[in-house]
C-alpha cells in the first residue's frame, strides 16, 4: 500500500506523522491508492452505461475514427462530458461509486470542474496512450498521464 503526502504528493511511510519532504502533518490512512484493477472495472461500468445511452442517441450518425490512439467518436464525447461533470461535482462517476473509489487532488481534496475536465481528456479521447505512458512514467502513484498533468490521483473511499 502506497501513501502520499496530502500537501506535496511525496511518497511517505504509512506511520509517518509528518512528511519528510514538506513537513506537513499527515493523516495517512485517508489516501490509499485505488488499484489499476479497481479503476479498470469502474471504467468498464462507465463505458457500458454511457455507451448504451450514446449508442441510442447517435445510432443514425455512426462514423469511424480515422486516427489510431485518438478517439473522437460520439461515445468519447459523451464519456468526456459524463466524467467531467460527475467527477468534477461529486468526485466519482457511477463506476467509481460502485468500486468505492474517487478522484482527488494530491492533498486528498475534491477536484473542481476544470481539473476534472483536464484529467477526463486523456481517458475519453487518448485512453491507450494515456494509460501506457502512466504505467511507464508514474507507476508508484498509479497515475495515468492526464492524472499526473492535472495533479490528481484515484483513492479508495
């Protein structure tokens, strides 16, 4: 189990009272990272729910994405709006709620709509690239590229 400082995001030991990087007092039990597996299941739930709705709405207007690693289809637009709104207002989508995980900033605080929008871009439109870069560059914090860029992590409730 990896634990991070709520103020600066530095990895700290589970029993640390203060961060060795910035000196902030810690309540380390509050920031336990969600696993990639939990996040994947939440993604599948969200994709299924939104895909059904987007499929019904956009069925007459089907088109194929012309670029690899870039998804600009109707489903992706619906997912982007869905994640931006729910994670920006409630901190979690329906899939995340089912998995008891949520998106927070590095301090463990709720994110706002603009941060939510920024981190949703990667998973809605650039998912394969977003995840692969995250696996390679940010394995300790289990962040996708756009989680890192937006200063967000996914934690257990």
